[in-house]
């Protein structure tokens, strides 16, 4: 019998079966962090873009979680100033994917399949992930964001070029990047399969971990319940679309508590 979406989500909010290794992207020429399963050949990989003013260190739990489920997860630590270049940040995300597919990871029993790449991000990092995906270099197979913010050039226009699956999670209480002009606009411009969910009791910084001085400037704070939801939904999305795992597909088509589906053309057509 197929598992119910609630049970699938509960499973994916816990760490996966893989032992996780932690490395430094700077050794390959780009500041940042990378998490990998201890072993595995032809693995999927995701490059993650941090939010405005945020260091990658505020997402280590999410990156480690993806790696525990067999997905190489890396985040560049670039464009962290108050006036970041979104174009350069998008290029850095693309470079991150190039690095994890071409350099040695861990002791040698780890490799990434260049046909199984994805992008993700928070806030401006989410918008930059859309820009990077639209560049097509390297080609990616899936994009996921949390509280995505608009960029220059706009992520909304870039989304029109994308035919790969997209998952966009917006925070119900986001005063920095409200869903209507950001995640919703991006989702409704998406050229391929797409889903927008609104996460209840969540703020702009809910997905971040620990404390940081930027909380004095930005509305919101870390929220463990939101972090669990994002980890579970991102993991289901990337396992389905990058690793070809069909088990978690029912979760992607169902609303769950505090993560209602706001927009999904495939469900409306059905």
C-alpha cells in the first residue's frame, strides 16, 4: 500500500541513511561549503544560494539533510554584501555545479552525474537560482526556492524560459519578499511544471539557522517547524526529479499541514 503524504513527509524530515562528509569549496577555487554522502557514484547534486546578507553557515542543517538522503549539496559564500550582483551570484551557482561534477569529492568513492543537477535558494539566492537555471549552463533538471526574491534581471522573466520542474515555497508572514510579487509571480511565469506552496507560521528568515546580526535589519527569525517542512519538501522534490525515486511523488501532489498548495497547473487540469 502506498504511504500517505503525511507519513512520507514525516519520513523525509528525519535524516536519511547516508553518513555525511563536510568539505570546503575554497579548495576548488570558490569560497563555500559542500556536503556529500560518504560514498556513491553518479549522485545527484544541488547548488544552494543564500539569502541577502546571509552566510551559508545559516543553512548547514538543510545542506547536511540533503546529503544524508544521497544528494550532494553545495553553497557558494559569495555576493554577501548589501549590494550583491545577482548575475554574478547566478554565475557562481553555475560554477558550483561545475565544480562538484569535475573535482574529486571526499576520499574518491564519490562522484556526481552531470545529468542530475538541481538549483535551490533562499530570498535573493532563490531568484539567483532561477537566473542560473535559465542560463542553461550547466543544464539543470529541477529548481526549488524558499521565499524567493526578485532579482536584476528579474527572476520572473527568467522563469518563462524554464521547462524543468519548479517548487516554490513562500512564507505566509514574509514582510521582506511577500509571495504576491515574488514567489507567486515567478511560479505563474514558469514555463514548465511548477508548484507554489504557502507555508503557514513562517517568516522570511524562518528557514535560516542560528543567530546573525542581519536579524536586526530583516523581519523574522529561525523557526524549527518551517525548517523541517522545507527539508522534507525539498528532499522529496529533488529525490523525485533528480534521483528518479517515485516513492515520494504522492507528497508533491498533496497539500500538507502548514504547506498548502497555492498554485499548481497540473492539479488544476486534473
